[in-house]
C-alpha cells in the first residue's frame, strides 16, 4: 500500500496535526501502511498504535 497520508495527486499531510486527524479515520490496513512511512513523527506513531489497539479490541468484542 502507498503512503496513506497522500492523496491520488501526490499531495498530502506532512504536519503532525493533519496526520493525527487522518489517523482517526484510517482502517487497519491504512494504519499498518502508515507505520511504514519514513521519518514519521513520534506522536503520530503513538496515535497509530493506540488506534490499532482500539480497533483490535472492538473487533474482539464484536
């Protein structure tokens, strides 16, 4: 998967606030792809892990 922070035209979110906002709407596949983005801000990485944990818990409890 490509960089989920980028749109079809190659423009995207590079600042922390914009990325944090996008993470709120990402699904599991997008979150995993986001973790592969180089030089990702630490707060964004932390938020991605938090969202992954939340989605896993929701899936486990139906």
